């Protein structure tokens, strides 16, 4: 498969997510194909930090790999296909188990915009796999139905928290989904610190959050360029 600019950016996105503490050995990022709306690209089953262009597989919206050639796929790839199917506006999806976010998946305390970088967090959905299925599971989105159920809960939001599991974040571009994934992690951490102080926490109002998100949406190149340069420097072979 040709290493297009989109594939090169997807490799960088994998590295950024690891460097910024959003993913560890687990978690994944996908991008919709710029050639076909019914295809997407994602790495084979491996740690995001180690992904190279040759590890990127192309998938249809059933999450069948077109060019697997024996390579394993992520078990939870149905998160990506069902969201791409349900949301024509979504061009990129990140699924992660970032540590700062997990408490908000199990607590009644909502994740909210605690500062302007988290403006998009004014609309956070919560997905409970037990409620959605009415049965006990291993918590993984391992088939079409579970992916569909998650996509339904996500609705038109930028993020769905998944109880006892993690989060799924979407964006209109790789740069947007990376921005949102990193700042979800940071906002969660900062919010817990604000809550730990014990006083009432003053969150951004809905209007402030909307205005802040609009302002940030013109700035995605800036953190991307920084994180990309760090990702390249960290992996340069001497
Ligand atoms: Mn997962």
C-alpha cells in the first residue's frame, strides 16, 4: 500500500497518542480513507508507539481488513467501523484507556470543561456495556452489535466514556481527534485536582465552552506540529 500523506499522518498520530500518555500498549486510532468514504485505515494489532506505515491496514465498514495478509486486527475495531457508518462527519476515531479518564467512567461526577482547552467536553456521553446489552461481558466492543450500540450512545457528541473501560473520541480530522484525545486526558487530570481542593468547582458555562471550542478549532496545527516534532525526535535512530 502506498504511503500517502494520510497514512504518514496516521503513523504520527499513533506515536503522539503514546507520547502524550493517551494510550499505552493498548488503544488505537483510525482515519477514514480519503479515496473511499466506505473504507478506513488503522494499524494491525500492535502497540501504537511502534506503528510504522507498513503496519497500516485498510478496512471496509464491516471491519474486514482488505490487505491483512495474515496480520491480526484489533479486537475492538468495530468501534471504528460502526462510528464511521453512523457519523458521515467523522473522519478519525481514537479509542483509549487513559488513566485520568477512567475515574469519570465509574463515578457519578461528570467530566466537564474545567478550562478552555476542554471546551468540547460540554457534551460527554456515557456508555455502560451492561445496560446496553443486558448481560455480563468482558467489557470489550468485540462485534458489530456492540459497536452499533456504542455509536448510538455517542450520537452526535465528540466523546463517549465507557464504564470500567475507557473512552472513544471522534473528530472531523486526525488533528482534531488527537487534540481532543490529549486534552480529554489533561482536563480529566486537572478537574480531579480542582475537585480535590474541596471547594465548589466553577466550570465553563455551556456558552463559554462553545466559544472556547470554536477558538481552539482554528489552532489544531500548533499542538500537532509540536507533538509531531517530539514524536519524530523520540524515534530518530542515531
Ligand atoms: Mn478498549
